[in-house]
C-alpha cells in the first residue's frame, strides 16, 4: 500500500503568525494532529503538531501569545505519495516523527500519520483467533 492510499488529504495550512490557541482550535475542528505552516521568510513549509502545542503549554507558555512560527519544525522530512507505507514508517521511526507532510510537485497534498499507517495495516495483519 502507498502513502497516497493512507494519507489524509485534509491539509490544514496556517501561517506563522497564528497563535497556538488559534492553531489548536483549527486542528481540533478539523480533527487533525498537525498543521502545515507556510512561512516563506523561514524557508517555506514547516509543521506544527499537537505535541508542539502540548510542550509549549506544559512549559507554562500562554497559547494566546505564543506564535505558531516559534514552535514550528522547519527541518521537515517530506514523503512522496508514491512511497510505500513501510518507507513512511521507516522515516518516522528514524526521525522520531508521528506525521509526515506529503508533497507532490513541491505542493502539500496530504499528511500521513502513524495512526493512518496503523489503520491501514491493522486489518491486513490481523491473525484469526485459534480455538482450543
């Protein structure tokens, strides 16, 4: 199975000037765990995850005054829609990521998460119960 078969095509795109509360509100409303941050001044595409917001709040920072751009990962590993799920899982495991932005012709077309991969693999890997 390929990344394009598993990825979410609901790509939430925000700017670096969104507050963390605004980002969290949008992520919650769309039921996604990450937002693509478009920041031409910082090199283009980054990612802000639920973990980034959680870490900020855990440090006592105010989500109403913290900017998404200050918590965005800009050193992103991107996946291609034609990657296998094994390739995506390997990149996630190697980098310690739970989300990969999927690019097609340098445009974000989706996000694939660990949850997406598990959802695809779980039925295929289910072993029938044996009776004793």
